[in-house]
C-alpha cells in the first residue's frame, strides 16, 4: 500500500502561511525599527504580507 505524500498546499493554508511569515517579519522589523529606519521598512513589508495573506485566505 502506497503512502500518500502531501506535496500540494491547500489554497486556504497558503494565505495563512503568508500571514504567519508576515507576522514574524513584522516582529523583526519592530525590533530593528528602534535602531534605524531600515527596520521601519521591514515592519511595513511584514504588515503588508499579513494583510494580503489574510485577504487571500478569505478569497473563494
């Protein structure tokens, strides 16, 4: 009997994965924003991914 290997990520999970990674990047950006302006850009990049990931997960 063959084992089924999951190689395809479900559509709804993809958006949540993007949002989760965006949250991690936002946290990193928040820490770096205290030291320099480059961190503020990373924070914005992460927040954009959180928003887009959540919107993608709600799309049918």
